C-alpha cells in the first residue's frame, strides 16, 4: 500500500498523511456509531473530565480503569457538558469500531509501517466539538504508551475536514529523532505520575499544521511532538485514533493503560 517515497517521508518527518484512506461511508459509520454510544452514556454518573495537564487525572480511577472499557470524558473548561473523547477500548469492545480497527487495510498499513504483527493497544474517539473542543498541548505519544524497544505508532483518522480553524494537528517535522522527554506512568494501583528524562525543548517554531480532508489518515511516530489547538470555529473536528505496537515488544506493567 505505501510507496517507498511515502515510507521514506514517514521516516524523515515522523508523520505521514494519506488522503482518501477512508471512504465517506466508513467515516459516517463511525460517526453514527459513536452517537449511539454517546446517547446511551448520557445518564451515566461516572463521567470524568479529560485534561492533558499533569494533575487532573491523578488518582482518577475512572480514567485509570478505562484501558479495557468504553468510557466518555468531558471537556475540561467550566460549565462544559460536552464530550471531549471516548476511550480506550472501542477497538475491542464495540463491534462496529472493532471491525473497522481490525480491517485488512489498517492491518496492512501497520505492516507497511514495519510492524510485522501489530497489536492495537488503544483507541480513542475525539470529538473536538465546535466552539468547545479544547487544546491538546505539545506531547509525544510514547509519554503515555511506552514499549521497549519503542514500536508504538499512532493512526489519526479524520472524520471531519481538519483545518486551522477547527483545530487540526500540528507537528514538528523530524522531531521524532529527538529523545523521549517524559513518561506518564503508574506509581501503584491508584496513583499516576510524570517522570521527566530530558528537558530538550520541542522545536515548535518549526511546527507545521496538518490540514487534512475527511477520510484522511495521519500516521504519527510515537516520539513525534504534536498538538492541536482549541476549536473556536462553528464546525466540529471529529477524529478516531488507534495506537499499535509490535506484539512481541515489552509493554511494561507501569503503563497507565491496562488492556
Ligand atoms: Fe497524541
């Protein structure tokens, strides 16, 4: 599926955009399904705020125990009752998301990206609702999903056109060649902590926006610094994401996510 040029570009930049990877029908099927799940979740009392800040998720059992469940998280800002995201086991527990996530073209893409036996460890549906979808600050995905050696690769499926206005991804080309800055990991059964390894700043002045059309997929190396701004526009920016690693690589027990 991937050409030599595309793979070389991925290795050089740490990201790759593939247009028209999904059909519009596939996009709609995921959007329709999350709506069904969201509507059935509205009454659940245990809904947690999702935040990328260092403190909010600490000791948050709702988050900690979501690795093998389908749970919804609210936007962080006060008064917001909008969903920020749903995670982290849509790909195993929900039939529609499971079928999509393990489809032949996704497994083939992972194989083309050099994972011989890809194991999908995490899925997220990100709403980024019009007007309320919050910023996701600069980070490396390996901070949150760590393997030895690092073989984690993210796939980010655009279920809306993603633009500067509605909070598209931004990335630092080549930034994946830098070190892992920190890890977010379990201290024990109920506590999470950041451990910092390297203070080299991300070269955010070199960052580029990844404006993509609905149906595109963005491949993200797990050491690539990336972020997305808040959605202040009047249109949503839905996305579905998967993270997979080579099945035989070591997944330390202190990863926050237990699958
Ligand atoms: Fe990320």
